[in-house]
C-alpha cells in the first residue's frame, strides 16, 4: 500500500505524495523531500473517506492485535515518550518555524481563500489489486487516458521514473505530435533509491531522441531544501502531472512498474485550469536552473548534464555530484532482470 491520505473529522483531507516522517516535513538535518499535496474540502473529502473505509474493511487488512501482543502499559509508555519528544528543542525549532509560515498566519487570520471547483475527484486502486485478473479498476488506466488527451503540453513530475517500453512509446508519441512533453525526476545524487535510477537510465537516450525534455533534481542546489535545522540535501518526492494547463493529477503514483502493477496508489484527478496552472508552476519551479540539471544529447549523441545556474553554464559528461562507486553500483543493478519490480 502506497496510498497517502490524512482525513480529519470527515471535513478536511490532505491527499498527495507525502509520508509521515521528519524528512517529508523539512524537519531533518540531512535530507528533505520536495513533496506536493492537495488540501480538500467538500464532497472530495467524502470520496477520500470512502476509499479509506474500503481499505479498512478489505480482506487484505490484518488487525494489529494479530501482529503484536504488547501490553497496554507498553503502549502508554510509548505515547508518553512521543509526548516528551514534542517538547525537545529540535521539535520546538521546527514548530516555531511552522508557526512563522505565511500559510499558518493567514489561517489564523482567516485570510486563506480556498479555490472551489466541481472538477476534483479522489481516486485509488482497489485494495485487492493484483489478486484477481480484473485490471479495469487500476489507476493506471485513468491516468494514461488523461495524459493521452494532451494536445500541446504534458508536464510530468515523478521521483521514481521507470517508463518502460510502453511508457517511453507513449511519451514519444506525444512529443511526435508536437506536444511539449517534459519530465522532472531525481538525479542519481538526489535519489534515495539508486536501483530506480538504474531502471530509468536505460530510457534516457531514447526519450531525448524522441523529443522529450528531461530535468534531474540536484542533490543540493543554490536553493536546496532548508529544514528546521539549516541547509540540507534535497530529494524529489512529488508525483504529479498537468495536461494542456487544464487538467492533471496529484497523488502517490510514480511512473514506474511498481506503481502500475504492484502497489496500490491514490490521488486526485482534476479538470480545473486554476489547479492545473498551480501544478504547472510547481513543475516550472522544479525545472529552474538552481534546482535541476537539464539533460540533453550532444551532437555525437552522448548524454550531458547542463548546470544553467553557473556563469558560464557548466556541462557534465557523467552523472553530476556522484562518485565512481555510485555509478558502478547503478551499472551493476542495471544488469539484474528486476525492472518489473521497480
């Protein structure tokens, strides 16, 4: 299960790609993830709640009591320890920083104005995905259908991007029709799962040959993710796409075989230009020279990485910010027949 949703009182829901942990809330001193969620009100919250209930009541679910026989006193000590953690200096620094954000101040001053839309739908894979032969309810069909409607622009953000032959052909077909087709993913230095990069690297040249634009997030740019404890390395975790500045998706779904056929996934489909433009702007922010490398092929067909934030721009002949050891590991992983599991 790869779904992510946080539902409060059946009135508000947060749906996107973010897990619950320090690194996903810019509170870690070492590495922080760049992520994206949608805050939902209205009927969409009921859709998220219905999905939660379907999973909660699914035959795939095992009661926690069947897995752990801890005594109630042990659980009370664990909760007391969590309460103490919230009072530590590190937590206070983070909470103080949250309190100072513009969004929080606007919330308490009732200055936040939500965007109302009838074009929002929360969707998910079936809880028993993969246990039967009926694939009609899988998320991939809805997402592929929407991407396929692009007439002039399709912009994708996927931290773990392994398009496979089918996905590569679909993106190439869009670019071949004159659709501006772009993908932002992690560089080898930024990824937290090198084996995913090995799967992606096989398709880079073909995608570029077919006119797809590729950007790879830097591990540490001039505007690298800054946590509560100072500057830290960044890793992309956003999963989203927009089509024609009019519709798109934000959720947990990566463009990789695991999200297609192994994981259950969840997210928000929207047909609303205002939301689409906001997501497009997130794409443009991530593609900024201070944050990402532009990947291209030189006249001989060799891969190059351009750092456009430098003066003059710097060109890298191999994966930037990596060691021979890191590149060697990726090469070894590439030899393993495991792409269908990535």
